[in-house]
C-alpha cells in the first residue's frame, strides 16, 4: 500500500517516497501500516464532516483525459492545498476531462470525483481523499435539498437592504430585508451562482457549491458589496411617459417609494404623505393638494394625477362618500375611501418644475403626481399579506368652545326679556319652545311662580347632554385594511396580483364606507423578447352609508339639541321632541289623522340613510416592439369607467318626511287630504364617467463610445373624457311594494298654513359633459461624458372645450434644462468628504385649462312655467371664441449634493413662476345683456424655495439612526393693475387686489364697543365709525388693515427613525408658519339680530362674555344683544383682534415595529419575513404661536364637523411567504 502527499514543499514529498521504499522491505511493517491506515480512515470518517462551506480561493484549470494525480498536482501548484489519498484507489480511478474558470477549489474537486468511487473532505488546507463506502454511495445517490442562508453587507459591515439576490441557474429571486438577510429554501446539491444587484452598489457575483449533506445542514453565505461610484446611477424617475435616469434628470422631482408609503398605516394616502415632500402641501381637512402654491386667482389649483402613465379618471387621492358629479351628490360624511390602494403603489413621483412636468402640456402648470403600481419580478413567487386595524375614540367635547347649560339658559333668558320669542300658547301656529323657555312663559302666564321657575332653571342648568350624545350618537372610529398579493415571474413573464378590502367607520353613528379592489399587472416577453406586452387591470367597488342625524342633533338650528336637552329619560327610553308645534297642538293634529309630528334623534339614525354604490374599472395595455438595440416603438392605451348610484330613502316615519307630508295635509270633511303622497321620499341619482386614451410613441436610447448618450421620445395621443348623470325623486314610496305615486310639479297643493306650495321643479335633470384632447409631444435628453446633461421638450395640445379658433387652442408648450455634475470634474477629486455635487437649471411653459368660460353659449332650463305651461329658461353664459390657455412660465435652479460618505444628502431649489392669460371677468357694455364677460387677460407671479435634508447619523450592523427634514417657502402676488382695491369692507373670503397675494386677509381696525354694547372701528386716519354708520358712506378701501395670508407660506416636516436590531421606532411631525386665521368665534349667521329667533342658538363660549350693561365695554369686545345689527356682528367677527397667528407644529405619528429575526425565520421554512407594528397618529399640536390655545386647522365655530381628528391607534402585521 502506497501513500503519497502533495504539498508546497518538494522535500516533504521526497520524505514520504523514501519511507514507502523502506516499508516494502518489511512485511510486518506493511501489516502494521494497514492497521494504521484503517484506523486513520475510521478516525477521519468519524471526525471530519463534509461541509457545504464555500472556499473562496479560486482556481482555473482545463484538461482532457487527465489522471487524478495530475489534477491534484495542479491544485497544489495553484492553491497550495495538500491532497492526502490512497495510491491504489487513485490508480483504479477513471481519467477526467475538466474545464474550470475562476471557480472555488471545491468545485474542481467535486467535478473531478464525479462518477468516481471516491469521496473528499476538507480540513483546513488539507484535502482528504477516501474510498466511498456502500452507505456513503447510497447517501450520495440521494439528493437532499438544502437551505441557503445569507446576509449582504457593505464594506463596513453594515447590512444592505433592498438588494436583489438571484440564484442561478434556477433564477430564483429574493430581496434582502432591513437586516440584509436572505434565504433560498429547498436548493438541490450542485453548483450555483449568486448574482447581486443594488441601485447604490456595484453588481456582485459569487459562486457557491451546495453539498449533498444527508443531515440537511443549512449553508451560510456572507457577501460584501462595494458602493457604486455614483450612488444614484441606475435610479430612475417616472414622468408617466418614460423612465429617466436620475443622474441625467435636469428637472425638479421628488420620489416616494413603497417603503416610504408603508411607513404609515393610515387609510388616507394624503395623511401618509403630509410633511414628507418639499413644495407640496396637503390640506387634510379640505382634501386638497397644492404643488408650489397657486397659479390662478381662484386659490389652490390641483395637480394632475397620473396612474401607470395615463391621467387618472379620479383626480383625488382620497375622497368622501358622494357622486362624481356634484349635482347628483345628495349628502356626504367624513368617512375615507381611498381612490388608490396604498399597498399596490410602487412609487409616487412629484413633478414640480417645467422640465419635469411640461411634457404633460395643458394640464401640467399646477404640477403632476405620477403613481406607478407594483409589478412582478422574475424569480420565485412571493406571497404577501398585510392587515391594519385602527381605532380612535370620539372627539373630546368637554373642552369645546361652547356654553354650558347654565350659560345657555342665561342667554335664552336675556332674549326672552327682549321679547325675541313668541308664546306658543297664544296661537296654535307658533312652534314649540324648549323646556327653559316654557318655564319662563309659564311665569308670564301665571301658571307657576318665579321661584318655581328659578328652581326648575337651576336644575336644568346642572344638566349636560354631552355624555348621552357620546353614548347614543357617536361611536369609536374603526378603520380596517387587509391586503393579499402574489408576485413573481419566469423567463418570459412577470405577474403581480393583489386584493384589498378596507372599511372606515367614522365617529358619527350609522355612517360607514367600505371598498373592495382587485389589481393585476402582467408582463409578457414575445418573439424572443423583441416584443414586450404589458397589461394592467384594476376593479374597485365601494359602498358607503351617510346619515346626518347625529350631526344635525349636535348643530345649531331648529332640530339641534340645547345643552340641557337629553336624548333618553331616566328609564333609558328615547325622548320625542316637539319642534313644529306644541305638544297640545301636535296631539290634536295626530287625532285628526296627521302623522306623529315629533323628532327622535336616536330613531333618526335608521330612518334617513343615503346609500352610495360605486364601481370603477381601469384597463391599461402596452405593446413595446424592439426595432433595433436603440429604437423601440410603443402602442399603448388606457380605458377607465366609473359608475355611482345614490339612493336616499327618507322613510315615512323619518322626521323630514313627516314634516313634508304633514305640512301638505289639510282636513276636509273631517278627513285628511294629503297634498304630498303618503309614503316615503325616495331620491335616486346615477352618474357615469368614462375616459380613454390611445398613444403612439417612438423611443430612442443611443450611446456612443461611453461618451455620448441620447434619449428621445416622440408621440401622438388621443384622449376623451365623458361624464353624465341624472336624478329623480319619488314621492309616496312604499318600501314593501316598491311603488310610488306620480305627482304634477306644476300644480300647487294646499298646506296646513293655507298657502299653496309646489314640488321642486328641478327634479329629473340630466347632466352631461364631454371633453376631447389631441396632443403631439416630444422630449429629448443628452448626456456628455456622464457629466453634462441637456433636456428639452415640446408639446402641442388641442382641447375641444376651449374655443373655436385653432390657433388659440393648439399652442406649443415647451421646456429646456441643463445639469452639470461638478463632482466628476478632476479639480473636485481631492474633496473626499464630497461624494456628489450637481447643479441644474430649467425653464419652460406649462398650461392650464380654465373652466370659468366657454366658447359656446349655454342655456339654463328651469322646467315648465305655471302660467304658460311652457318650458322656460335663460341664457346662462354667452359664448366667447377668444378664450385660450392660461399659461405659466417657470424658471427653476437647484443643486443636489451627497456628503460624508453619503451620510448626508442635500437638495435645494429656487423657482419663479409667471402666469398669464388667467381667465377673469372684465366689464363690458351692459347693452349686450351682460355687465361682464370672461377673457384671458390677467396675470400673477409666484416664487419660492425648497430645501430637503436626508441624513444617516448612525449606520451600524445593529444600530441605525436616520432623519429627514424639509422646509418650503412659497408666496404669490397679483400683478394685474386692473384690480385696485375698491371694497370698503373686509370679508371672510380673500379678495383679488393688485399687489397682494390671492389668499390675503384683511380686517377692520377695531375700536372697541360703545356704551350701548355695539361695535366700533377705526378708519386709517383714526376716526371712529359706529355700527349705525354705513360702510359705503363712511369707510374707504384703505381703511382696511392687511393682516397677512390665509395659507402658510412656510411649511415642512421632520421625521426620524431609530433601529436597534429588529426593533424600529419612528416619529413624524409637520409644521406650518407665517399665516393668519380668523377666529370666527361667533357665527354671525346664527346670531339673533332680527328681534326674533327660533331653534337651537349658537353656543359659542364667547357669547357668555357678551356686553350686557353700560360699563361692560371696558372688559369685553363681544357685542350685546340689545340694539345689535348686522354691521355690529360682522365688524366684530372680522376685526383685527380676531385674526390670530396660525403658526403651529403637529405631531403626526409615532410608530414602533418589530421584524422577526432570521434565526426564527430559519425554523419557519414557509415564512420569508414577518413585521408587526403599532402606530399612534393624530397626536395633536406640540407647539402653537397663538396665545388662545386654538388649533388653527380645526377651529370649532358651532359646527361639529370641524372638530380635529381624535388620537388614532393602529396595529398592523405584514407577512411574506
């Protein structure tokens, strides 16, 4: 038996050969050596485990019909490995043919011993070759799948997230999580290659060998990726028409990824984005979005919303229940219906300047929001499931700015003493009064004493209905979101399919909204990947219920609850309230055949519901053909359709129907005659919307010698939008039979008050609208040496509703831009702390289509004239063929920089916009029939700055700490000199005045109350004007005081995230600075100024501080009731001291999340990742500038729908399989 060993030193090999020669001379020695051999083999077999470890030292070797001995010599020469084997077994082996290039040593050994009766093992730098036993042979024939675990880190050992890892040749694809870990289950033994890619790192390839380990020992791989020379290289931004390399983009863009969106679990997408995007302000209360301010006199102008490359039919990111056509919308509530499923969104790009947005032409002046939905990736299928459940208690009403019961009774007593109320016992037609007023009238009638009245009023003053309102009319708000998606793909296709269910139950009872949606995005490669077909489909169905009973009971008006009026009695029985008549008169009418004429707010929760059912479909398709390596031709289109059905059934026993039927009922010969058919009132509306776009586009992407790079697109687009709807009302509706009674709206019926009344004549109206677009567009981007970049675009839009003259419709809209990557210059190479620096400048013209005028004369029809029985109408708006675009010229300059090994990123923009051709009404000769007509004649300016900072203060394996801060400033000014200030009085609305912002706030110069308790104001010269002096004769426009702007010129946000291992804590706040709000503490529309009043009065706490007697003017500014007037209340409400600072900062959310560790995932082979989180949102104001403690965004002025949202708590779970 011969042994031979190979190592780096020839002397060692010679020593072994000489020893073997001596052994041949001694038989005993040979037997001894055999025993030693067997013992050694047994010991090695027991102690050495075959490992699936990857040996990183590479070898290149090729041979044909070569012996294993020569193969082992090659291993010794290239790697220095010592090979230990039995010469006899080696002599019996077969010759091999190999071709190995840059592969691990183990790969060469495995291929050399393939189909040989030999096995191998590694021990440090030694390779041990042994004869394969029968058991090992049998085990070797069994292919045992293995688990590959790996983690990806950078050169400093920090985990890398979102790295794509592909296992070749199986093409399985996974993406690393926050810890940089990944895994491939059930991998058969063999040779594999891991291909890694990341947007910020260089591509990495690593070869691995998975051994056939019968015990199934998992394999662990650690891969280090090197950061790319240019971090942003390969990152693209979507304009809707094309994907542009971020490094070559000259425009101003901000992109939000799916990861950013998932950081907040809110159902409202705007709530997720508030305070995160510089230059973009989200107004959650009014559901509006403004990008870089406004370009019109009408206030905030919404941006264009694009979904998967085409304008969305629904231009709201979120909406409340209601129809798509305002004329067919009957009622709404504060429930949330998301127009787009946040879980389906891959990215949202905000196009802010002309170079970014001008490609969209006539719709781009106000900015563009481009939404890209998720698509599948080639590789292993991934299943993802998320669940979010949130809850919030009803608003805390204990600290509202309202009077308590005692204060309200005192208010009523003062009005009673001033004879504002009529005694209902004096005439049967007089309406019923509340309990406090009834006690006062009983003293006046002599039925009770003053002492008894005071005792009763004192008891009423101690009551409060807030607890009962909270219990019977309000509820805890609950929001649910559930998503399930599946994605993946093969060599020639990808797919992404998802389903979503969401439900929102707001704080008002009997209100809700829910939505179902399904999305499918498919991609198929055809004709050897020369043609790519992309298809997307989304179907959404939503249903919502609106009931205003709770809000009506809580609000001032005839049906509102006074602070002491309860909903249920001491036995818990709901209370019926008498509104139209006294209990005595009501009971008498009921005995005559009238319906019970009482209001029960609790019962109304189920008697007057409005139901909306909405369905929408979106289908997109694109066929992209590769003509050459650098030319592609695309044919694409989108079809969208939506339908909304509204049903409002006011049942016969609902108060609104009872009031209508009873009002129209008279008694004839002792029997009731119903002028309004007896039955429910059934209101129906139906609206549909349809949108289609067809596009032809040529794409050029050409590079020369790695110096020049040119991308060009040119295309033609056709688009049509169409909407229509109708409404109708059915009277006498029988819910059991589904029948109604035909009525004649031209014939009046007699009411209980003996006057005639007719049904509404506008019922049955049909609404229709259609718009058509024809567009030609092109854009080009050129890069030189990847340092100098130029861009340009041009677009012609024709729009069917603008005017008749084509030369005014189809005007060119264009943009041009340049960018210089300074950091790539040689003179910047010594600045090691600066990783990237580029400056850019753009200019261009965008357009907007005004809806204020029309090229065609419109006629308003009002139904049938009761005298002539003919349809009559009026000319609503004369046609104006001179109307055209309103255009905005935008100039933008900015820079982007990365510093300190990319731990800090800075982006800065400064811009100026000039809008001209704004449609405004100008005076004309009134003999034409109108005193003014709309023309494209006005202009304004708009300018601002934006700063965005992203920083990673700590980036370690276990710790990361990152933050984002952004701040934006924007202001505007009316530059048209034809709008001088001609109005003497300020207003709660802004006025268009030359030289001022369009959102200006003016106020009276307050001079206090006079000795009669009425308002006084100053002129600019200091003269006092009393409330009985008219504004027209005594005030001039310059007497108003300019206070500032209604919208915040400065705004932004701050967010921070801290991660320790698998635990992450994040917080986000937003702030708004430099603007004013009017308190409007007294609702002038509900203030008793006419000498009489009826119903629930305004309960503002300011009224408790009203003037009551001479001398009170020294310590209060609230006008008294005696001698009050419209001038007095209005001048008080719009006085300068009632304009307060709106500056504040609001804590949006705090989120704590936990990701299941990889060590646990290893044991759960079916699970890929699992994250659980808890979020607290709507946490309120953390700082305000005003001293009154008022929330400027949600000021309570007697309307409960203006209450701030309550603190919300969300629990979510996200699992991937």
